[in-house]
C-alpha cells in the first residue's frame, strides 16, 4: 500500500511520527522511517498494522517499508 502526504513529528509520550495524507487520513508511522523530517512531503510504502496498539492515539499504525521524499 502506498500513501502520500505530509510527515509530522508528535512529541506526545516521547514522540512519534505521523503521516497526514492528502485525502485527510492520519496514520502513526512505525518501521523504516529514517530520514523523516517534520513537515516533509513524502510517499510511504508499507501496510496498516491492525493488531498494533499504542498510547499515541493519532491513528492506525502504518508499518513503513520504504519512505520517499517528494
């Protein structure tokens, strides 16, 4: 699955990365996110992890396999 949007840093509970998609959805990013920067437009490739739980509560967890800056 590929998603395009803007990556944002959320400092809640130690911090995590969130993708705000162009279609208005929001995903908490996990996995290969090295090189991510706050405000960066990107395309991420991976899958939604429906079994993941977290305290961030910023959306479903999306396990990134590839991140490409746009």
